[in-house]
C-alpha cells in the first residue's frame, strides 16, 4: 500500500511539474482559406480528415473574423495585436492603387515598421525559441521575419504568393530549392518537423503561415486524381451569382483546389503526429485559422473564375461582406481535455496577440497599445468579452471588385459603408447571415448610431482615407 501511495504521489508530482512548464505555441495560418472550405465546416467536396479530428479536440469559433479582407493587414494585426488602421497597413502590399477610378486610395505602409513590437519579439524576450516557415508579405530586406523576432526564417519574404509556384524550384531567396517535384506545402511542413525535432525542451513559438491555398491554383499531383474521380460522381454544374460588376462562385467543384486543401490537411496531420511522437502535443496550444475569406469573387471582366465558394456567405476575399472576413478558427489549448465546444462570441485576428501572451503568462509593456482582447477567458464559459464592437477598414480598390469602404459589427447588427456612393447597408446577421436583406431604410436610427461609432473608432486610430480623384471621368467606371 505504501509503495502504491508513493507511486501516486510521484505521478501527481510529475503532472504538476508538466502543468508548470511553459507551454509551446503552434500557429497555423492558411492563405485565403474560406469559411466553408473544410469538412467540419460543411464542405461537400473538399476533404480535411485531420483538421476535422483536430476540431474535435479544440474550441470551434463560428464567428471568427480576420482583421482585414486581404492578407498583409491581417498579418500585421496578428503580429502586433493592433488594428490594421492603427498600424497603417490597410491593403495588401504593395496594393493596386488605380489612378483612373472615382477615388484615390490612401498611401499606407509597404512594410511592418521595426518599431512595432511583434508577438515573436515578446516571446523571444521571455525565453521562447521562435521559428517561421511560409508566407510573410510584411516587407522585404530589412523587414523580414528574422528582423522581427524570429530566430529562423524559412521562405518568408515580400511576395504575396509563391513566386516560382508550388513546385521546386521556388525562386525564393529565403528557401533553398528542393528536389524536382517537391511540393511547397510539403516542404514547409518538413522544415517545421525538423525544427520540432531539434528544439529539445526549450519552449517554442512555431509560426506556420502556408502559402496555400493562394493562387496560382496548382494541384497536389498525388491527390488530383482523387478529386477528379469524385467530381464525376457529383453534379458538375458550377453556379455563379452577380455581385455588382463581379461574379461569385457558388459551388465547390474545383478538383485542383480540392487537392490543395487535401495536401494542406495531410501536412497538418503530419505536424500533429510529430508533436505527439515528440511528447510535445499535450503542452502545446495550436491555433488554426485563415488570413481572410476564400477567393470566391472576381471582377467579371477577368477571363477566369474564382476557385472556391464560401456560400452561404456573401462575396469573398477583398469584400467586407461576411465572405471576405469570416474565417475558420480552431484553438486547442495546452492540456485541453474537454470535449469540443463551439464558441459563438465574435473574435478577430488582433485578438491572438494578447491571447497567446495571456496563455504564456507574459505581460506586454503597459505603454503598448493593444486593440485585441484576450479570448482565452471564453474557454471557461465566460459570458463574453468586454468589447462593444469590431470594425474593418478597407479604403482601397481590390481585384475582387470591392470598392473603398468600411464595416462595423455590434452584436448581431452589421453596417457597411461605401465611400464612392456615400451609401450604407445594414444587416442583422442572426437572421440573415447571407446579407441579402438590407435593413438600412427600416432602421435609420440604428444606421446613425453605427455610423457614428464607426467614425469614432476610425478617428481614434487616425485611420487613413481615400480622396476624390480630380481627373476621374465616369467613362472609366
């Protein structure tokens, strides 16, 4: 009996020691992954068995948003915990900035300033090893991941898509070419697995922002046939919906895109298996999300169609309708044993910074301005966050057909403001997630309240704004 008691005491002691150990963080950011691009989110064509399994061990957020409808602003918000408007990175870098439109977009930054304190820098200062593999798109030489707090950078540079494509040679100075036929998604995972194997007992922050599923849509050759065969068994009709001078893809029927999603999922499975084999899984918080909505809407004058659909959401990447900003989000906290639970509180990309530091028991400098909220308090059935509203600021034109504007969500109400026309639209997302029923004429008081709040938030961050184009002629539009 005494020996049994001693054994139990030893096991309890080891458990307590494990709990006191600094936890690790693995942050998986997928490029342009749509809200419904995964099995657990209801896709009827794409397959994601490993991510689906992860969802059963995670908190599932069904009202999660990116900080912007395009990549660079969202990435700056994740890195700094600040709203893109405050950082003054409000468009993808370097942006489109047409000169023949009604408005001229504001000048914003082409690199994340070194003066900004990144999540990697804070963790590094507190004893964490930091690793980056994938897409950066927050500046070039002098502003790369290894200039912003990451010990190691594999593949991160100024480009927003793989310059050489998804197969080696990659034409990437930050990533050595692999063997002929090597697939970029596999390679970035391999780099991450090597790092996990080498890190030992030191706590780590592994940031894995895959280039996939951004264009060019280049399939994983080993999985393409699987989805070409699957498509033969389904209705192959692809439906479209007009969105002003753009059109939205309404069906998930692209086998090339499906193979990219499947390769992504396969590699996340490899990553999780490695964490478990190395004894790192229990002590690691995993975050899985996307930098903006799926690419489902493009200008009609383009001679190709968007590769995915995020129905029932409206529009897609580039737009401030739900399709452009609502994203999948899973968080598996370290030592998480409870069953999967869905959290419907709205959360947004700049929340990750304070959340990760809270989980790591690290305080950021008191004089540092942070716009995000610690969402870990929602893990324990908290009633909600101390936040009245979230907003988006995208005063630029985009190739999806979006024109400059902004949006704000307060409770279930969402207002979208369009700067060219000076008009607004109002939706109740609880009743109309597809944003088809504009209620602005029915609730003018609600419109005034939300417009004032949006304006105050923008002014508080000194948000940039477009100006009228004195050379504009309507014939261009």
